[in-house]
């Protein structure tokens, strides 16, 4: 049995936190002792409760101010208390502080890169220095791996790719869940484009609102699930529509597996991505995906098979959305194929096994 500690920037609701949660659940099910630490101060975000409900030990070692020289020894002290065998960091801040802390307690240091992770030159230098201390540096897609190598994020020999996996059973098509979600959101029998994600400049949901504008009506609706700093921009884009009633902003929701069943197509308008978990989740729910051709998305979506890829461009995105809005049979066929691909490629067990094998290699 291993003592595995996942280190996160915060317990906010986001893709990296959900990957860490699913990974922790799988590791605990295999008999390992699993803990998670946040570097953010209280109050904890909503994901802390999700971890606790899954039986994962939840803690925090708050970062103070800007560059915090006290954080590495404080984190090492907590890791020592937890008798950590493996320290698994997710995204840049935990890497910078978690990798040296792991080395101090003689634990294996594993890092997962979930996206492009832009930053200042100084921040990139800190990340590269910390990556030297890892035993393995994992990218979540082939594209993310290519970015890591191009940016020299870590020594080439340490870089691996493990695609994100999901608990597919949570997303199996469910007519009862679909009916209930549609009633709750007031969607009636409309054809629904949906998206899920943190509202920020990179996710670019305001572009999706503008692209949907020509198609919206009582029979074609848009649902945006999530919250974040860009909510005012998204709300402003909705307010400029001829009839804002046809867009539903749910805010942050912790019951996404239920809500996605209300959709007929999943759309992603991001400027940059790694391998966003919401895409294979939507595919597992039997939804076709229309997404911008960025990051790891081209490795997930095959044009015309399980969805459509477009540039980060309003007209192109709008045209793709219009095509499926006008051809529901095509959308349904793509959704069926999307589910088949999700079941074949994005198994949760496969992801858990791959990481445990990497941990064993790092500790050998």
C-alpha cells in the first residue's frame, strides 16, 4: 500500500481538480491511502467536499503572498506527517513548491501538466527548475506533450503522456435524467447546445454566445454551466442578443453528469486547452462535440465522425453549430459514434493503472 498525496492549487471547481478526484478515487479503491492538499487558504472551494465524500483525506498548506520561501518546508512537514510515498502535483504552482518538498521527504515526485500554462519568464524558469526534481512529468494529451517538449518544461526523458480517463458509468445516456434536467432548466422540447467549464478568457464562452446568436429561438437554446471571472463578459454577450431568454446561465453546478443529458450537442469555444475532461464526458453521454481546434482536442475529435473542429473564429463556429441544428439525424449519428470512442479510449481504470505503474517505476 502506498501513501499518495495529490497537491492542488485550490479546491476550486476545474478540470485538474476533477482529474485528481477521479484518480484519487481509483487509487483508494485499489487499497492505497490517498490524501489531497490545497495551497490556497480557507475557505475551501466546493471540490473539498467532493474529495471528503469520496473518503479522501483533505488538508491545506496555504501559500503566503507572492514567492513564499516558507511553503516548501511547511509542505514537507505535512508530507512527512502523511508519510507520503508519492507526491503528485497538478499544474504549475503545486509543481514549484511540491516537487522540492517531495524530495525533502524522499517521496517520488510526479507532476501532471493539464494545459499550456502560460506565465512570465520568471515563472517558467521556476517551473523548469522544479521539473528537474520530478521523477516523471506527465502530459494529458499528445499535443500537451509536444508543447511541454517545445517549451522545455521538463527534461525530455522524464516526459510521459497519460490521457485523462473518466468514470464512464456516470455519463451513460439516461432518458429520465434528460427529462428532469430539461424541466429544471426550462428547455421544453428545444434542440440544446450546451457547454460546461470555468468562465474565463481562455474558455472564451462569450464567443460561443455570439456564434449561437443567429440560431437561437424558442426551439434552439444555449445552456452554459459554470462560473468564473469572465461571467460579466458572458452576461454582457447574452444581454446583447435579440432575445436573451434563449440562453440559460446555470452558474457553478456540482451535478454536471445529470445536466449534460439535457444537451443535444456539446460545444467548446476555447482559445487554448490540454485535454479537457468535459469533452470525453460529453462523448460518453452520447453527444457530438463542436470545438475549436486547439490543444489536445484534435486528438479526441475526428472531423465528421464524432463531431466538428473549427478555428477560434465566430463565423466558423456559428456555421458548424448551424449545420447540426439543421440536421438532427447527423448530430445523433455523431453522438452515437462519440460514445463508442469514449468507451474505447477514456477508461478511468486505464488512467489509474497507468499512473500506478508510473509511481512504481519512479520508486524503483
